[in-house]
């Protein structure tokens, strides 16, 4: 165990204060000066803190950092970091720049209000030099505070801030350990970190998608999201005021069937009056259980291959730890009030009626469906072609356990399932596992089973052991 990871919050703050290298500014908005308070509390802060401030008033904040639409946002946190870091270099550079590594710490958060009921979250960042006169590096995180009392949220925020500063100064050469240390002396029941982004000279070899995956693996977050450009997204911002259509799969690799499923579902989804004139965000989702298939740890090259292939097709990707569909639905409904749809094939719908998956719920399968369809969510069901008989099995002809037939009938009658009868029959015979087999055997016919962008990238980067 790295000894740095065994220190408590008091010891971490004191070690920073007693190290003569770093000197900088704390700018905190929203829940009090909870982070800098630790450095004043432990003693020796004069060696670390050049300035501490809170621009609570919006007009004052705008005057310092520029105007913005949202004050608890990534752009506002970035503006705070940039402004305070530049001021440190400008004001102190000639005096102590040769011996001092400057930093700026910033957070903008909304904690539990007096009335309660609001979302408690915020952005926190550190921009720092790892050595004097060096180019700056940066770490930005988004946190959700889960305590029910404002005082506890403020306490947790202070601890996370100290962990971030300590990690940036002493663990920047080991970014994965840095991520693991962010919740030292806290639990995932108090703080969730659902986005992290590394930037700058010290992190030039860091892939932020791997770090986002690390958050999910460590249970610091239930999900991670990436845009078509490969950038890590903050899920609440990405889903804000959007209707959402999610397709779950292995996408190893994504095939014509995957995209036909989404296209068919999108046409049906947009026919619903509740989505008229609404922006719809299509998402391809991979579960951690899928990524871990066949091993105890994620094959990172395989993970990145799948994300890159989906990105090449212009897709937003969600990695989640929500194997149960009702948990995925709850996650999405917390972040958007618009309509949610889930796309699945007949085999997945049949599996959804397997009672063995709901033994941990007091209400069993009935409770799971109650949670799943709580917000009028609909399942868009794509047919399956039986490889032996050639029969096309739909939501109407599929079979569930006899004791569940009436439950299935009830859900079907209430419109919970939408039949994707607008499918392309020419692609029903395509399966990802067949594509992988053909790739390994050197059978070039696999290229006709996937979009051109997917085929080109597989060949260019030699994904899935492709050999020319």
C-alpha cells in the first residue's frame, strides 16, 4: 500500500502546508470555504495560501470571472481556475516564480438548501504547476453530495477537496491511485464523483475515458458517458432537458443490426406526442457486467476499441453498473424529465422476465417492473430470427414462463412494449459473434455485416486481432 494513501485528512492538509513548493489561491462558491478551512485548521497555512475568497454574489462573481448562464457549472469552475492561476503568476511570478509552483483551487457547488429538495452537486478543480515555471496541469471533477444534512455535505466537500489537492501534488504521476484516493475517509454513500477530467503536461498520456471507467469500477459513480468526439461528459449536463433512447448491447463490434434497432426505435419514439419538437439523445450503453465478461478485470484495449467504433459512427456511449434495467431507468429519470425509451431485442425481453434476477428485491419481479415503468417508460422490442426454423419471433409471439403470462399480457395491454415491425429483414441474420469469428478466420465477408466506418477502423487499428 502506498503510504501516501494511508494519511487522514488532517495529515494530508498538514503535509501540503509544510511543503514549500506549492503556493496558491482557493476560490470557493456555494457551501462555504470548506476546503481552505482544513488548511487553516491544521496550521502552517501561510506557506500554502496566497489568497482565499468566495464571490457569493452573482454580480460580484460576474465582475471577476465573466458572465455565464449557470453558476454551478463546468465553465464557471474553469473560469475561476484560469483567472486565479493567471493572477498568481502575474502578481507573484517575478518575486518567487523560480522557487514556487503556483496553483489555483476552485469549486462552485449547491448544497442542501434551507427548504431542501434541491439537487446537491458541484464542480471542483485544481490547476497547478508540478514544479516551478512549468506549464500547468489540471484535474476537474463533478461531485454529487448525498448526505441529507447541509453540515454533513459541507464536511464531505472539504474532505474531497483536500484529497484532490493532495492527489494533484503528490500522486499526479500515478493518476489511477489519485482517483482511488479521492474518497479517502469518506464512503460512496456520502459522495458520488460522476466525472473526472485530466489535462495538461503532467497528464499528457492519460486517457480520460479510462479514468472515467475507473470511477465506475471503484463504485465512485454508477455510470460514465462519452461523446462522439471521445470527450468525457457529465451525465446530468448531457441529458438535461432531452428525451433519451438507450440501446444496450455488447457492440463487439457494432453491426448493421444494432443501428437498425436504433433507427427503427427512433422513428417510433418520435411518433409519441410527448417527444414532439423535443431533442432526442440516442445512446448506446455497455454494462460493467458485459465489459467484465470472461475475466475479473476490464480488457482496456477491448473497451477502448468498442468506444472508438461507436464514436466513429457518431454515437454517445454510456458505461453503467446498472445490470438491472429498472436501475438504469432510475438513473436516467433522475437526470431528465423528458420521455425515456429503451431498445432491446426479443432475447433481452425474455431475459427480463427471469425471476432469478430479482431475488434481492422485497417485491421480486413485480417490484422491478413497477420501478421500470414508473415514469411511463416504454420498451422498443426488435424481433429475433430463429436460426434453425427461420421463424421471426416478435414481442407478440415470444414465450415467457406460464405463471408470468398474465403479467406479460397486462404490461403489453398498457402499451409498455412497442413492436419494432419496421425492421430491415435483410440484417436479421447478423450477429456480433459471427463477425468476430469471421475476423479471426480471415473471412472478409464480415465487412458487409458492419457499417463502413466500423470496418475501416477495425482494419486500420487492427481491433479484435484483425490481420490483413
